[in-house]
């Protein structure tokens, strides 16, 4: 078999090695060129390669790497030109995204005006790059809609985020110059009849534990009116029986109602309170706005504060005071008052979100464990932080079950990087012949080497299947 390789507008090539991983990071091509050349060499060019049978003289395989960019060029031994190229994924660094997609409400439902499928997100990235790079979706991409908080991010960062969220790989097809994004363990690869098999690093994983973001709870809780002790800084409960002062006074402290601005939940030893409810009002990923928690008079959920005559109108809960003892006191901008006769009530109802503490990962999270067939004994943790489960019994909160269904779909996709295709072994293949990999998601990395020097010709193709070399947790 005869090999032909050239770098357009560069001197004749003696040796070239192309290494490409299956993510958004540009691959590398290291080229050794001849010395006889008296024309300027371009920074951006193309690499073409083909193999032919000696008899008959038929082309067996051909490929090209378009828009490769030189990042290092120098003279090497014997005056040869040594050039390092990046493949066309460098283009992804040159452009930025200008929109967010798949924004979700607190219950996990996508706002219809922002929703995009994975195929459509890939098209958005291509459009942002002015279609200078060809990226297509494979037939096996997941059906869920991943988060795409991409405003201000480069297209490379957006693509890395997309691959990480969906369990997909991005594999280059030199036969047609396109990158294919597909699920990690999908699409059959050639049988490689002339191959040298090398095992990958030993498989030590039995299972993968997937964890959501901390789960946010909401319930109506009893709260006590408190004041901060000037000596200790503790929150002291206000004694019952305070009377409403209806006469003017020269000192604010003489007005009993002004003390009813601080409220502490009765059960706070195992909880981490937040200032807002679980219900989201505006899905802005860079500046999220949520409905604030409330202190409620008389156990009735009032959307607007009800003020007594001598209380100046204001907002609801505006902050919280974290005490050294671990408790939390909520601050209202106006006193929250209710009374029986002339006695002001010292209890109220608090409605706000909280996390539960004291669990294996600190705060309580939902978890799903996926087992790996034929695995050994090790486990690895994967945190899916964009899955934000909630639990609330309030009537104005939609169904909270959708996050769980979505989490299951995401785990099924992410486990693909740990699970070989149809039970095959993760392996490395080296073959002297060149084959089309069809953009298979099984490909963790691929290497092409052509040595065309007339005294030392050799060529090979090396493929890492069902594992990503150097990837923590993905070496199988």
C-alpha cells in the first residue's frame, strides 16, 4: 500500500503525526517538511492524505484536515522545517455565544421561548462561528434538553459544556471534513482485520454515583419573635404579653412594636436556611431572582403586608442574620404584628426555603447509582449540579417530580462514557491500514502517522475505543 500526504503550500512532507481527542479541544498535527522551499508559507492551510493499492492503483482511503492553523514553526535538524498545527477546532475559540438556551423554572420545566434540542444547540454553535466549521449531530444523541448558559462564553467553552452535560463525544471525520457529536458508546466501528491490540489501563470501576445539586425544601414553620442580646449576641425570645404602645414616645425603644422585626425559626438545628422560596420568578442564570421568603401573620398567606396605622409600609424579608451558634434570624423591614386584645403575638409562620444538613455529601442531594457490567470494585462520583430538585407542598408551586425524571435521563446518557459499546472491551487498536470511523462515539482519541521519507516509510492508525486517554474517571 502506498501513502500520499501533503500540506498545501508547504514543502514536501517527510513525516506527519496527527493526534485528535474527542472533545472541543483542538487536536495537534506535527509535521516535518523538507528544506527546499523558496515561497512564503501560510499560517492557515489544509492537510491531505490518501492510501492507494499498488496493484491495481486504486484509492483505498482519503482524508483531509481543513483550516489547520500553524502555532509553532521553526527549523530543525538538517535544516528541515518543523511545524505544529491545530486542527480546525481553533475556530471555536475565536467566536462567542450571545444567548442562553433551555432556561428552566424551579420545578425543572424548560421555558418554551428558550428551548433547544441537542441538535439545535449544535446548530447554534455553528451559526455563531459563521459556519466556518462543520459540526453535525449523530443519530444517537440524547433527547433531553441540557442547560446552555452560554452568554459571553466562547464557542469552545459552549461545546465543552454541551459534551459534559450530555455524555457525548465530538469525533472528526477526515473523509468529509465534519465533526460528529454523538453519544459516547454509540455507532459501530470497523472490524480492523489487520490490527495490533493493546489493552487500556485496567478497569477498576464497578459503579458510578450521580449526585444532584443540594435539594431545596420548603414548608411552613413556626417562628418566634426575638431580639439580639447586647451582651452575648444571642437571639433572645421576646416574652409574651407585650402591649401595643399607642402613644407617642421620644425613644424608639419605648415602642414595643418596633422590636418585632426579628424572627427565628423554631427548628433550625439541621437546616441551612436561604432567603428565598423555592418558586423561581425569573430564570436568569447570571443574576437569578427568586420570590423572597415571608413571615406570615396568623398563619394566613397574604401576598401583600397588612400594616397597622403606626407602621410605615415596606417590603417583606430582606435578609438574614447568621448567628455564631448556627441558628438563623430573619429580618423584616417592618414589624410583623398580630394581637389578641392589646397583647402582641410573639409567634408567626415562616415560609422560606432551606437545605438539610448532615448527609454524606454535606447537604442532602438526590442520587442515582449506575452499575457497570463486569466491573471490579471501585466507584466514582459525578455531580450533575444543574439538576436542582425541590420539595414543596405550597399550592403555587408546580409539580416537583419532573426533576427526578430528568435526572434519570441524564444519568443514562452520562454513564455511556463508562460503559463500552454493546459489552465490548475498552481497547486500543493499532493498524497499518486506514478506515473511516464514521464519527463513532466509541472513539475516545485517534492518531494518524505518515512517514514518507524514501528510506524509512511507515504509516499507521491508532484508535482508543470506549475510553478517553488521560480523562480522570473515563479511563476504562
